[in-house]
C-alpha cells in the first residue's frame, strides 16, 4: 500500500488539469511517456534494492558505485526535495480544512504537521498504519472514479451530462497545440509520478525487505497504467480540454459533468486524504535519508541515533522543524517561498539520472544480478539516461521551467562541490561497488 500511496497525491486529483490544459487530449501521450520512464527507473532501482535493502536507497547505492560525492549530493538534494513537500502538502490541506472550519489556513496546516510528525516519532509502524489507510482511501476513490467514468463513457450513468469519447478530437483535434505541447505536458506528468521510490526506503525497515521490494516494483506497472492513465483518459474523454471547469481540478470537473451530488465536498475529503498521505511520507522519507547520511558520516551524528523502537527521532524533528519554517515563510515571505519551491523543481529528474547511472555502473561490475533485473541492459538503461538528459534540456528551453532548472542545478552544483571536497579530505578510496547479492545488509539499514 505504501508503493501505491506514495505516488498518488494532489497531482492526480487536481494538478493533472494543468497538463490537460497544456497538451489537450494528447496529454495521454505525455502520461504514457512519463509512466514508461518511471517504470524503467523503478526496475533499475528494484534490481539494486532487492539485492541490498537500505534506508538510504539510491543515495547509498550511488555512494558505493559512483563515489562518496555522489551519495552525499543526491542524498541531500532528495532530503531538500521532501522537506519542501512538507509545506506544499500542509498548505494545500490547510486551505481546504480552513475553509471547512472557518479557520485561518495556517492553523490546520501546522496542526496536521504536528499530528503526523508526532506519529512518526513514536514508531515506524505508525507511519505504515497511517499510510496504509491513506492509500486505501485514495485507491477506493480512484476505483470509484474509474467505474463512474466507464459508465459515463458507455452512456449507462443516469443523469450524467458527460458521455462518449468525442472530446478526444472534437475541440481542435487530438493534439490541438502540437507536439511541443505534448512535451510541455510531459514535465507536469513526470512530476506527478514522484514518490514511487519511497517503497525501497520503507521496505528496508520491514521484516522481509527483499520480498516486499520485489512485490512493490512489480506493482508499479499496473498501478501507473490503471490509476493515472485510466483517470486521465476519462478526464479528456468526458470534459473538453479547454473547459474552464478544469481550473477546479480534473476529477471535480468530471464529477460535476456527471451531476454527482456533493462533488465539491467529496473532492475536498479526497484531497485532504491525498495531501495528508504525501505529508506523512515526506516526514518519513526526509528523516530516513537524513539518518542514512548520518550513518555514512555525511550528516550530523545525532541524526543516526535511534530510539528503542528504531526511530531516528532527531532526524524526524530536524526535518519537521525545517518544514514548519517553510510553512511560516509561505505566509510571511511568499516571494522567498516561491524561490525555495523552485529550487526543488528538477531534483526528481536528477534522482532518476543518478539511479540510472548507478545501476549502469553497478551492473557492469556485477553481470549477474539477483532475481529482479533491468530489462534490455545496457540498451534500455542508456536510453533512459539519454531521455532524462533530453527532458532537462527541454526544461532549459521552455520559459516556464527555466527558473526551476537553474535553481536546482545551482543547488546541485554546490552540493557536488562540497561532496568532492569532503571525499578528498577524508581520503575515501574509489567506489568499491557492492558485495555479492544476499550478503548482510550494508551499514545504515535498520529493521524493525
């Protein structure tokens, strides 16, 4: 359920409308390309994670395969990314809950952070319990939407003003804004899939990490296909891509055309659940990456200290405090907050690139991986690296994404520079690769 819940957030229920407006019905191609990329990256990550489960996941693998500088820089970039997810999700939940209970939005935003941070401080089991139920509610909502969408398309939904699939071509054709718009929609679609890798971090703390990671990686293919692409298909089939109704969110626009009673309130509840799930995962993921960095000597040693139940409480508290500071910045210094968010805009792509490069280097050193293997190695791995590089170039070309790219690259350059200096000062040897698959877990793995 963590593997399912980690990727389903407000980006599907609300944010996907931005991609639809950018590319029209051809946004389906954007989501297919994004899904294909994530499936390939997850297969590569799964190959390494099944053989060597670790709470540092790809950061630890990069440390071993590419060098300490790589593990250091991508680990801190990833921590920064999820630190900023905390205020993004808390603010979204605060706005919905604030309007429902007539409160200033910052109050429910901070209360939600406090509740989920407190849960994470107690035991990793609490994170799993919360995420299980959050994920289950999201899955129920999506399945219900897909069923209603199918009935509407077939004309079997009583009272619905939406039916058939004519909107796929009736408003200017399937690709009304051309191929360039499909690429623009790809950027939005790609970031909607961020979160699949969380399961390789969480599974390292489970009783059977290799078995759980293997199952979760296999689930990625059908999950992405059914939930995301299926949902977007019904959105562009049942609502005109240029409809003003999409401004309120793609799901709500469809439900309104179906004349579902209380569609707005239903989506408010679903949205709060979705952002709470992402917030819960953000606190967990940021703290575990900080823990792993500390175990490798690349973060304050206090982050590696765990409670009796195995929780790195200092790492949880530190990550939460920085997230709260970002929430406060949103309300007091909105211009600064905008730049903070932009600084994480390309980190997901950098993470995918590091995973691909690490898997390529690791596989070359170990021709016989464990039971999870990257397909078509090395050709698909190299194709994935080239594709990610192309998307980064695309961000530099499209005006709306340049600030995100340059701020992210600037932050990455600083961290890489610090990582290289630290590696040289420590006299760390060249990358040594991994021990044989199936040997004891590397340092930094905590299982409870």
